C-alpha cells in the first residue's frame, strides 16, 4: 500500500511547514477518527494473508479440473502437451495449468470491474469533486460499503475515499496476474487461493463502482419499490428516432439523457439499452427502455431498429461496427477499453461529428468525453433516423425459402452452434415455407451467430431465425423492476427471525450472463419456484432481465407478482453486474447485524460465519465471461456456494465436496472446541447443473448450513424433499446426512424418513456453534 | 465409418490425445465385457426422443438388464428411469460422479471397489467433453467410452459422428453381444 | 490518478488544521518545485493518450498474425473456431484474437515486473523508510530515471516517490488487462496499441525495481568496471555446503548474504544462483556464483550440487519442489507469487524451521520474511550438506546403456522436444556405450525435460544427456561482468560524435531468455561480431549470462576482452531483467543530452526522435516469456526494432514493414514540412530471425535511421554489405533503398554499388530532419 | 501412408482445420503443375545433410530447373544455393516472405501478380507451423504445401511423417512428374 506509515500529526506538520519553505503539501486523505469500529487482523490483505482460510475451504472442496484441451500454449516454450502426468517445458502440470487458467480468468474479470470503477470514480471526481458524499441508502444504511469495510478496513464517505480501495484492488490484480507468468506459481492450490484473492478484489471494485454511480447519479437507493421499467423488443416505440446503448459503464448514456433533458426532448428520442448499461440507464431514467440481455444484440441491430448505436465497455459484440454498417447505423464508441479502431474525434466540434455521421462519411467515431458523446448521439440520431427509415437486413420469407432449398445439409452450422440447434432440419422445413422450426431455434439461441460464420454458403442463419420469431419478438413487452441497489439494515434485521425459524429457507442469488443452454425461460421458472416457497431471490445483470421476460396468465411478470424487498418471497433486482456486492453485502451484514461481529478488516471470521450460517447460494445459469468467473470467485472465498449452468462446465474446474467422506465434514464447536460432524453442508462450493430441474433441487439442498436450528433445518428439508420428489420422482438418497436429531425431521414425513434413517444406520449428532477456525473456539483449553 | 473422426462440435478440439474411434460396435461390447467394474452415466438428453437422441434411456436399461452394469442418472434423468419402471438408477450430479470416478480410492456406489470403465451418454456434448477430459487427465485406471451419436474426442473411445440408424443399430449390436435383448 | 487536484497550499492547510480538530493528516507527497523541467503533453498517459503515435507506427509496421491454433478458448461461449473469416460467439475475428493474446502476454509481463517492483519498494520502505534516497549513479547521472520521467513526468528521489509511478503502472495494467475481457475491444489495432501501452508501463515498473535495489543494496552504480564474477557449474566449490537461489526478486538472497556476513561465514557457504536473482545476488556480493540461465536449473538440481534451494519469483521451474525432493534437497519458498503449496511458516521460530528441514519432516517451507528466510537457509544448509553428501540422481553409464537397449524408438521424445533433438538416435548410440550424441544434444538443449515427460518408458533423458555432458559441464567456469546498472551521462555525451560519424554504427541490445534454438553459443558469436565492429553491445538477463559462457583461445570471455563502458566496442552487462530500462534509458538520454529535448511527460516526441535517429536494435534470441513480450513491447512503442529467435515466432504476431511499398516510408522534414522518402529505415519493428547468421545481417540493416549523416550511413552500409557478403555469400539486393545520395556510398565499394544503382534506376533523395509527427514541423505554413 | 497424420511436434495441434495429407507425391506434383504462380520457400535446415534433412536444397534446385518455380531462400540458406551454383534464389526473411504471400495485392518477386501456391521446406518445424497458420487464416487465394519430412497441420497439404527414404523418393517422383531430373 502506498500510504502506510505516512501519517503525520498536524502539529508536526506545522513545524515542517515552518521549516521547509516554498513547498506545496499534497494531502492524501483526512482520517476521521470518530469511527470506532476496531480494526480486524487483515485490512487490505496481501495475496497470502487469507491463504490459510482458502486452504481450509479447498481441503473440503477439492478442485476437479476439466481441461479444455490437452496442451498449454501460454508461452513460446510451448505448446506443451500436458496430458496425463506430463509436464510442460516450465515444469508445470495439467492441474496447475488449469488452475492458472482459472486465476487468469478471475484476474481479467477483477481487472474489468476495477478498471470500470476507476474510470467511473475518476470521471465523477472530475465532474463533481472528490468531496462528493456517498450515499448508499441514506439513514436506512449504516454500513455504507460492507465489502470494502470488510476487506479494506476503511470507511468510504466521499468519492475521494474510494481511491484508496481502488489502489489496493489494482495492486492485488497486478500481483495475482503476475502469478500467471510462466515459471511463477507451481502449486494448483496456490493458484486457486490467488483466484479467490482476485475474486475478493473484484467484489471491492464492483462495490465501489456501484456506490459511486448510485450516489452521484441518484439511482434508486436501497429501494424495494424501485420503479418498474419497460423491457423487450416490443417496448420500443418504432416511430421514434432510436438510440441503442450497449455495455456496462453508464456515463456516456447519462450524457444522452442529460442532453435530452436539457433540450427538453426526453420522450422524443427512444433510448434503449442492452446489457448492464441498460440496467443503469433505467436506474438513472426510468423512461428509457431495456431491449434485453447480451444475446439480444445481433437480432436487434439487424432488425434495424437502432438509428444510432453507442457502445461503452464490456460484453459488447466485437463486430458491432460491421453489423451496424450493414443496417446503415452509425456507431459512437465512448470508452478507452473499446475503441474499435475508430479515429479519436474527442476534440472535434459537435457539428463536424454529427455531420460526418449523418452524411455517412464515417461509420463511427470515438468520443472519449461522455457529455459530448451524448450530445452528438442525440443530434445525430435525429437526422439519421429519417434517412435510415429503420432499414433492416432481416430477410423476407422468399429469401429464406430459397436458401432452405439451396442448403447442402452439410451440418457445419449445427456443429458450430453452442446449443446444437437443428438448423439443417429447419432449413429443410423453410424450403417448404415452414418457419416454425426456426422460430423454436430462436428460443434456444444465444445470438452468437457462429452458425452464420460456419455456413459455407454464407447464409445469415441468425437473421432467418429472427425473421421466424419476429412476431413473438415484437410481442415482447415486459416490466422489470429497476435495480434497487443495496439491502437496507432494517430489511436485514427483519428477516432474522424468519431465517432462524426456516420460514425463509434461504437466499437464492441468480446472477450473470445469458449463455443459456435452452432458452431464458429457465430463469423465471427457477425464480418463481423459490419465491413461491418464500426463499428470498436476489437477481442482477442479464439474469435480472431474463426473469422479467416471462408473463403469467394475467400478463404479469414476477417483478409485479412478488415484492421487491429483502423478505420472504421477495424477488429483488439489485441492478447491474457491479451491483453484485449488494448480495455479498447482505450476507456480510447478516453477520454484523445479527451476530454483532465486527466487519472492519475481519474477513476470515465473517467468511467463516457466512459459510457456516448463512444459507445463501449463487446461481449463474448462463455464466460465460471472465467477470462471471471472478464474481463467483468472490463468493467462494466468502464460503458461498455457486452453481453454473451447463456451459459453465467450460470454466475448467469445479470445487466439489465429497458427501461420502465423513472426515471432510467436521467443524469446531466454538463453545467446546470439539470437532463435530455436520454432514455435507453445503455439499459443493462450485458445480455445474445440467438442467433447470437439477438446479432447483440442488440449490434447495445447498441452503443447508451446520448452524441451522432444528426448526430451520426441518423447513429446509421439507423443501428439499418436496422438490426432489417433484423433479426427480423419488425420495432423495441422502437425507440421513442432513438430519442431526429427530427434531430436524419434517413432521409430515416422519414415518417415511424414520424408516430411511433406520436403513441407513443413522445416528444422532450434535448441533454445534460451528466454525472452521480453531481460534474462534471460545473455551480456552 | 472410418478410423478418422472429427469432434462433433467443430471447435472442441482435444489436443494430441484423441479418442479411438469405435469403428464397430463389437469393440465397445468387448470392452464392456472385459471390464471388471463398468458403470454407465446417463444424462438428461437420453430422455428426449427427437431424432438426435433416439431411445438412449431404453438402451441404458437394456444394457443394465443384459450385464448388470450400474446406472447413474444425472440431473432429473432419474425421473424418466422411474417412469420406465427402472428403479435401480442412482441420481447424481454429473460433476459429482465425474469427480468420484477420477478418484482411484473411491470404492464405487456399492463400496466394492473402483470402476475401470465408464460409459457416458446423454450429457450436453460440451459438458461430457470436459468431464471426459477431466477423467482422461486425472483418473489413473479408468477408461471411458462415449456412446453418444457424436464423436467426443476426450473419451478413450467414442463412436464417430453417426447417422441415427447406424447409432441405433450399434446399440442393438452391443446389447446383443452382452447377451441382452 | 489518485492524487490529482489534491494539492493544498500550506497556508490553507494551516487554516484547515486550526478549524478541524482531532484529525490526523496523512501526507501523500511533498512536491519539490525546484525542478524546472517543463511538463510535456502526456504525463502518466491514459490508455488512449498515445494511441495516435501507435497508429502511426502500426500504419508502417503492420501486424502479421501467426495463430497457434484455429480456435479461441478464452470464455465459456467457446471454444470458437476462428479459422478463415469466421467470428467467435462474441463477434471477434482471428486478427483481433491474436492481438488480444499479444496484449494478454504483455499485461502478464508488465504485471510481473510491476508487482516485483511493488514488492521490492514496499519491502525496502519497511526496512529503510520512505525517505531513503535513490542513487542511480551519483553525480555521473543527472536524469535519475529517464523512463519514469519521460512516461510519468515525475522525478523520483526517494523510495516513497516511486509509489506514485507504481500506482500509475498498476492502474494501466488493470485497464489494459480489462480490455482482454470478452466483448471489450473489437479492433486488432487497438489491441496492439494497448499492448504497447502495457509495454510502456512495464518499462516504468522495471526501472523502479532496479533503481530501488541499486540504491538500497549498493549494487554497482552505472559502473563500467563492475566486478567480474564467476559463472558456471565449474565455478562452484563442490566441497562447501551450497545454497542455490532461483528467481528474480533478490531480498531473500540478500537475507542469506547478510546473515552469512553477520556470522562471518561468508566463504564457508557457497551461494549460487540461477536466473536474474543470480545477477542481482552477484551485484550485491561478487563472491557469490552464477550457475547459468534458466535452462541450467534442472541439470544443476539433478546433479545434486545444491544442498538447499531457495526460490523467490519468476522463471522458476514449477516442479522445483518435486525435483529437489528427488535429490533430498530442501526448498525454501520466499515469495507470495510462488508458494508451491507449502505451509506458511513465516511465524515459526528459526530453530523449528531448521530442524524440520534438516530432519526431512517437510520437503519445503514458505517463509515470507526475507531475513528469516536467509537465516534459516544458512543454518539449515550447514546441517543438510553433510547428510546429503551431494546426493545426485544423474545415472551412471550402465543405466543409460540399459535404457538405450530398452528404447523402443517410438519417437515420442523427439516429437516432444522443442528443438527436435535426435534422442532416439542418441539412445541407440548409448546402447553401444557411445554417449557422444547425448553430449551434443545437451549443447542444443534448453533443459525443459519435455522428453522425460513424453517417454512412455519414463527414461530420465535429460539426466542421460547431463551425464553425457558432465565433463564439459564441470569445465564451465567463466567470468561475467556483473550488472553495471545505468549508463552515465558522460558516456552518452562521449558517444555523440562517434555515433554521428558512424564510428559507432549502432547500439545492439541483446536481452531475454534462454529458449535458444541451437545452443547458447550464438549469443557470444553475435556479440563479438558487433563488438569487433565497434557497435555498442548492451546485454541483460539470461543473454548477459550466455555471452559469458564462451572463452577464446586465451581462455578469455568477451567481458574480459571488451570494455564495459557505453562506447565503441563496449560489451555491457546492465544487469537483470529489470535492468532493461537502462537500455531504453540510454536511448532516451541521447535525445535529452544531444538534442536537448525535454523528457518530462514528453513521450511521443522522444519516441519519434529515437525511432528516426537512434540506431538501436533489440535482440531476444531466446525470448520465451510474457515478460520478454512486454519488454519488447516497451521498445516497440519507443520505435526501437526488436528481433527474436525462431521460437519467438510463437508470440503470435510480427510487426513488419514492406520495403517494396514506397508510400510507407515517407517522413516529414521538420525543417520544411515536406514529405520525404527515406527508404525502409528501420525495415521492421518486430520480426523473427531463423539463424544467428540472419540475425547478424539483419541487425546491421536495422541500425539504419532516416537521420543518418552520410558519413554514418556509409559506415553502416559498409558493415551491412560486408556482413551480407560474409554470411549470405552475395551482395544485398536492397542497397539502393538505403542510399540517399552518392555520399552515402562506401568509398571502397563505389564502382560495384554504382552499377547496382544504375540497374535499379536509383534516384537521389533528400536527407530530412525526420519526424513522423506533423506538429514537429518547425516551419509554420 | 494413411490419410490420418499427426503433427510431428506432438503438442502443435492446429485446430479443426488440418492439412490434407499428401498420400502420394503425385498429388503434390499435380498441384504444382496446376498452379498458375507457384513459389517455393526454402529454410536453412535444407542446407543440413543429416538424416533428417536429406538433400532438400538440391531438390529445390531441381524443382526450379524442372518447372521454373521461383525460389526464396530464407536466412543464410542463400549462401548454400550460391555454393551449389544456383544463383536465382532470392534471399528474404521468412516472416517477410510470409507477410507478402499473405497480401493478395502483392505482385510477387517479378511484379507479375500474386502467387497461388506456396511450397515450404527447411524451416524449423514450429516456425513453419505458425507461418503456415498465418497464411491459412489471412491469405485469400493462396494454397500452401509443406514438403518437409514431417506432417505440418497448418499447411493446406503436407506430407505425413515420413521415413527418410520415402521422403527422398517423394521428391524424386515430384521432380520427375514436373518433367525434371
Ligand atoms: S507456460 Fe509452461 S506449460 Fe505453458 S507453454 Fe509455457 S512452458 Fe509450456
Ligand atoms: S446464433 Fe443461435 S442458432 Fe446460431 S449458432 Fe448461435 S446459438 Fe446456435
Ligand atoms: S452450414 Fe449452411 S449449407 Fe450447411 S447445413 Fe447449415 S445452413 Fe445448410
Ligand atoms: S489452449 Fe486453447 S488456444 Fe491453446 S491450443 Fe488449446 S484450444 Fe488452442
Ligand atoms: S472470447 Fe469470443 S472468440 Fe473467444 S471463446 Fe469467448 S466468445 Fe469465443
Ligand atoms: S530437455 Fe532438452 S532434449 Fe529434452 S526435450 Fe527439452 S530441449 Fe529437448
Ligand atoms: S520416447 Fe523413450 S522409448 Fe520412445 S524413442 Fe524416446 S527414449 Fe526411446
Ligand atoms: S531473461 Fe527470460 S528466462 Fe532469463 S531470467 Fe529473464 S525472463 Fe527469465
């Protein structure tokens, strides 16, 4: 850390000033001593400070590596064949290489959010000054930034305060990335520990980013009643000039809204968004529209709806410029991260820029000033829209029919499709004029267009399916509750009783990208299953959009049917990807509010608390990115299990418990120091679910915690068994592992279960005050 | 059928070590017969009956009946087994069974010792691909066979990319060779 | 940047202090206003600030991408087949993906050095305080840290000052890495520009690291007469207890020396090193020994010479612990980057640690306190050495014979060997008792042991060749000039005339790793060829070791034969990898000292100067690592061409000029603003040489610069033509491209050349005052 | 010889698009004959005469004599050509010639138009591997052939891993088919 040991008392400073003349004094930070929370053992931890904790988790949840290919190609010693027990030219083996790839992904993810936060904070300080006060939720929130307080041991009250946390995070990202270098770390477990570290830094980066934008832009502040905003193709008013913003970093979109507001044109231009920028756009201005998650990009662009596209950073198709050109839509790039090879026109006049875009002299421009970018976008779209006249490249049916007839059935398309969609068959049907199979494909499509690329006849297959699903697409018009931000202290306080009594059997966090195996409907199904059962369901990012995209028979989405509060049966959209730490933060605040544990720099104790007591489980059903990897990693270190959908199996390793190894499931009883068997609770720290049915059953099971009261455990068991029977058609095989004493047994199932317990030779065990940390044992022996 | 096969998903290249192609179903049958402790892992795609997936789950049941091979049903596949009147399948998460198969000290579902041959079918191609890769690199005495219709190069042995009829016929031959019907 | 806009005048501060009570004031930095160098346009540049300059270079030196495989596997959308014009699921194409991999490598490299610097600075501040003054070379050096001044616009005078530069570098690494995320940058050229940016940050990181250690540890300070130190297997006194240190980050090795010194035992324990830690170890204590570069690790360990191994970070075989175990050598890991899965025993007592290592209770320990690590190493080695008795696993001849007879000739070994060494044939010969072929293989071997791994019969083939070459190995005893550090101002001043007049035809920088295609002798050959011709040859890292490993008929190494000064025919070892910026720094100082250009925050102008005027060329003959990639990248952005050896072709892209495209080779004449054709000078920014012969000819050619005086050009041409004839047997085909007017023609070759010029239809061109920057044109018009 | 070949360097896997195997040298000869503008790039290993490298440089010269194919000599290979009395080879850096071959607007050494077939031999395996990859992905109308003794999967066509005699015989056949001797 940069500033350690540099604290100078005011008096001494005066003396200095008196002695040393003609000097300027540059103040790093004013430390407010009125904050009395004592400092824990690991403020701003180094890469090794929490390694013992990681090893504790990894002892129980051992990595199962899933290599993508047999070789490593990360340096010019390579490629190296690492199959079997071979080692690379640097001495690395396959396990270490796979864990290194995990670390690399987490570093990229953490860097992305941290750099995002840095950009945002820098930008906001430039505009509003470093003294701008932070505000997570006014008086309803005492712990303003639980992750940052926990990890860094600092309190952030102004924008400037945030820089210290970011300095730390950037340093950690750099250290962790450094460990990926050829000939650095040699142990797979140490790579894993470093991946956890990167994930933890990522949580800090995200928290800072969201707190900064919530505070300055006045997003909903921990508001259960955040406004409902419109979402879907059909939500766009096709008659208006339409700007599409894509990405994650909202200032340039804010630039658009601000300019429209200033010019009193809000409502005259349709501002629509894809991905997290859409979340944050509607958190800023609820009249803006959300098109959908990342997988909606291509079909929306090709449909020609957008008269101008502005991209910022993250999760933007790399071919946006090329695709936009096809429909004559000009592009404004607005982030240093994503310059698209465009000329930097930041210093040109608005008139010149608008003119060049409108006249089509350039296909796009790079404008690194968010206000100017916003102004240019608005001025240009007004003139571009009438010229474009919603020019679309979605083909008509005749074209598709002809293509269907010309298709050779070579299978290249389906072999390129991540979801193995039966495109050749759909082409056959299309030849006959039947587009129904294509419409079905669209439902299971992630919009990647690999099929287009693969087709030797260059058929725009994704456009074909878009055409086929057109009708349905235009009917998409839903309401999504906009991102509420943090959880209020009072909400945490109120769920205490219900959680202890099992009335709230767990917290289900559904996050991440839209790389779904079969349609996005699964998200809503899973959400409703748990909301109905009075779990708390917390959502963010693409998942928070997907959940909105299903209506019930009354035309209502889950956001309309279920409350937005952190309460039994709540369905909460916390916001964009960088809002994820509100979920971690809620778990952390449970520890501080119920158990009165100190947070400040006290990571290990709190993670131990959460792991053993807070029945929270994460699901990233469509996880695809390095950010999703680091977000998951941040949860792992906190001891929160995460489940991914089938494509998540490609992250190269799982962290799996072994329910059959009794010796793995002992904890200390903090009261006595005894080692107590607790059953596999939770059973895994990271695994892949194959189907949505499996996810539902698995997540219910992963809510078990050693600390469950008998009342709570019996409720959790009821749900687990009920879901297992419903989705699997049979009783679970493993209930004996989760029953500590007869009181745990759900009353209604008593006879049935007791029979099983007898068969399994079950024995009663104690319910400990559980901890994995010997030092937490209170009794001195 | 040829001895050269390409990964069904074009980009899912495996590296230097690629599955042997099961050019004739008899090979697979012989391997199952030879195995001391074989096991079969059946994923949810086996419950689907579109042209891609034939009647996998029935084949699994028939194989079990023919030679007593234990059946692990991943995800909710178990439900379909039960529906078909087959109550001997064990439900497990695909990663969990993969992880245990990797462990040479795992004594199996019945506690009688480690398996030496694991057959897979009905998992999403790429998911099976990576689990097979995990077993290829980290298991010690285990061979794997992919019985899917598609060539999965991370297995020890795999069918090449087959037509549905060829594939169905292969199952018939295997079951027949195992003494089943 | 964290601290912008936070400068508070002392007077105002006093007022603050008076008003706000009970506050501590934490001082960031005291800004010394006595430094008068005006600030240039780009201090602490953002990722886009120098993009225009990059694009200028990239316009001329276009990327040629060399994919390693057809697919991208960086996220779970993938793998994606990017062959031909296909795009991945994120819209990326192959060009962008390859450039992204280059960026990723540069980020890893830059992170490694920056994290190394951060660790070092943090450690040294903790030990010696932030006020510790920096000293690059006393009064002989005016510009203390040319790269940092140029890039960051700051002057670093104390350890604490360095933190600001590191803050900046870490932020840039984070931003650049972020751009590698799926769905960020879409343009290959922008990826390239970001790779340059990471390379520039890397230079800052390295400069800080070396300046810190030079200053605090008292390494040679810009000393042309730095001591000669012993190098080679044969330099070790086998009778002494021997510690081997491996890595790059020297504090724990310093811990060993300091403890030995304190205990007056220096000389009783042999302290030997591999890789850059060996450089820095001998810069600290010249009686320590260097074993050799990275490729020496395995054979030295297996030979059993080391009684204890201490590893720090970077370029350490990942299987060190396993290999050490085989020869019963305990290992101390001492860096958070490389914990090897070992238990963290930092807080245990020295006695316990020594005891556990000596008794073999553990194979290794992690000690994150460098002093304690040093003490434990010494105390343990004294007791381990007699027990081990230099236990070796190098097999005897009988064993090799038997293996040779059992070899199946399956070719797996040669197919795994990066250098395609004929191992099966050597096995056949060995079966007959003839080890000569194995001895030859050892000469061409990079010590990777992939052959061992690949052999289905598990023969330890690398040990066989080590045995075969044993005799030669033990005769290895050379003298290397230890790393001198920076170049003095006076040296720069003195070479001015000779450079202008061509008496010094160029500066040849030979750096990087030992991934050589055919033995390391090439380095010495290349060096001597240029030193003889009175080029300045500057070396660092593994290359600086390799150059020492050849003796002439008088038993002298090049370090003994040639002067160590920055002068005609000088052969300079600047030091370890982090010493590389002294080379860039020399080029930068040429601009400041000769041309009186301001350095401070003035990157573009200086790079333009260097590119057009300073005939410096880099060679990384055995480049293998991500660090080598980022080091090269730092040179590219400065406009300095870099050549790699054949294995460097695996870096995925070259930056190649097209000598045949006349339009590519125009510059502005700063005097007139005219565009002037200059010929392809230098022809490439990054390319691969296939053989050492090609390197020699190519490097001579790459020394041409548009600004050469006729005298200088004619001398450069003389060397180029002479070398071309000598190594290629023919006149070069392209001399007409390098002759601007008749005065350029080397007198002795006049008739021959004039004939060629006629044939080629040569026309005279002007010699401009060259610049690629329009704004540098002095004439307003 | 079989239609399936493995990359000579085990780990140098190419991806889904792999070279066609030249099962018979006649194929290569026919391709050269059919090409409008072929060119051959010869690396320094062709100057070595150990068992691995036969007499590549002589074959190059004989091919040039047979059909006039232009010869680029990379690195210092030119010296050996000259020594052998062959003065028509052009010296170029391997990356430089690779980069130009990639460019469809490059009119060749003689300015008469782009090449449509590039033969490679004598470069270090991995270096040829990556240059061929560059051409595979970024050239438009160029086919490549590796004439080395080893299967190089990034070429359009490559010999499989051959014995020295097979390899020498292949050259003889090709030269013969090209009308040379
Ligand atoms: S990092 Fe190691 S395993 Fe990977 S390519 Fe380099 S040497 Fe081989
Ligand atoms: S665009 Fe849809 S159908 Fe086409 S390959 Fe991608 S997921 Fe499959
Ligand atoms: S890739 Fe194209 S031609 Fe081949 S089956 Fe698919 S749609 Fe038809
Ligand atoms: S790791 Fe990825 S890029 Fe490297 S060889 Fe394997 S598939 Fe190709
Ligand atoms: S980063 Fe893009 S090209 Fe690479 S695997 Fe992911 S989607 Fe495919
Ligand atoms: S250790 Fe030497 S001989 Fe063996 S594979 Fe490596 S370079 Fe080749
Ligand atoms: S790999 Fe082993 S058995 Fe095969 S040729 Fe080489 S030394 Fe012989
Ligand atoms: S020169 Fe290369 S191999 Fe040698 S120590 Fe430096 S980075 Fe490592």
